[in-house]
C-alpha cells in the first residue's frame, strides 16, 4: 500500500514537471526574443503571455535594419567563413541592443533584421525606445565593422546600416513556434530601410507619434526616398534630445491590465 501511494505521488510530480516543461516549450520562441526581465513575467503571468497570442492587433513600432552593400561585403570577404563570422557577430550585437531597449527581436533576414516595439510590451514610449535603439545600432555597427577589417580583402567606406521605422496598427502572428508581425508598418519600415548607410528614416505616422510624445525634444529634417513602383516619397530624419531617453522601464503589470481590457 505504501509503495502504491509513493508511486502515485511520483506520478503526480512527474505530471506537474511535464506540464511546466510543455508550458515553457510553448513560449520559448517568445522568451528568446525579449529581455530577461520580461521573461520572468512571461513564465508566471498567463495574462501577459496572452498578449503575444496569434492574430492580436496592436499599435506597433516596426524597425527594419538593412546592411547596405551586403553583397559587396560578401564578395570582398577573405572566405565564406570570414563573412559568416562577421554576420553572426553583427546579428548578436544588434539583437542585444534591440532586446535591451525593450524591443522584440523578430527575425534575421540574411542581410538585415526586423524588430518590433509593441506598445503592450515596450510601453507608451515605444517609438522613443526604438529611436534610441537604432542610434545605438549605428554606433555599434561602425565600431564592429572597424574591428572586423581582418575579415575582408578590401574595406568599402560607404557600408553601414540603412534603418527604416514606421508606426501603426499591425497584427501579431504567433504560429508554429514563430512570432512575427504583418501589416502596413512592416511594409514601409522595410522600404524605408533603403536609406543610405548610417541613416535612419521614419515615415509620416512615426513622425506624428514622436511629436505627440515629446514635442519639445524633437528635431526633424525632411528628405526623399525613391521607392520602386511608388516613386519619390517623403521621409524624415529625426534627432531626439537626450532628455527624451530618460524614461522608466515598461510597467508590465499596468500594461497587461490596460491591453487585456482593450481586447475584451
């Protein structure tokens, strides 16, 4: 009798462990894309988890990062291994910057990166975090490229990151252990990443969102970007004063309540 009871207890324990492992597996693809601070809440707060559910529509800042002249860089690499090491290291550095600024690392596209800053996760100041992150990405690329000259036979000068940013409603897709976003802001962030190396260009909606949040601390300059099948399009370069970046970490407890109510 005692042996049966002991076995029954072990079965219950094993079931509990298995349930925890299954729950962790289901959200692992999300956990790897967000900050460590957020991971703790993701594991324990099902309401917070549910905000990442499939087909959820939110206001989202989309950041598309393109490595300009990546094909030329590949051709000038000393070997495929050298280029692979260069790209792998760059991917790690840029993704860490996005994640540390409370963005969500979406995907690596081979010659660029797609990232998102959903308001439910990044907070009301999502676009400010995105601008700060892109500034850090430009600086990081410049230093990393300088430190990686040994990977190439020739060192092109006009190489860098072209970054595009757009803002608006988009749909979060969470299927088959993949997390991504679809919608107009994704399309135009990617198109605006055709900026010159070292530039960040933002679309009209992103400009208006920045003006709403920090009208006293922004400075825009208007430029043009040629988009295939659309022609010349107005784009903006933005400079934010340092004061704009003095914002608190996202309050996920408050954000979870806010966005759960909005969904219900």
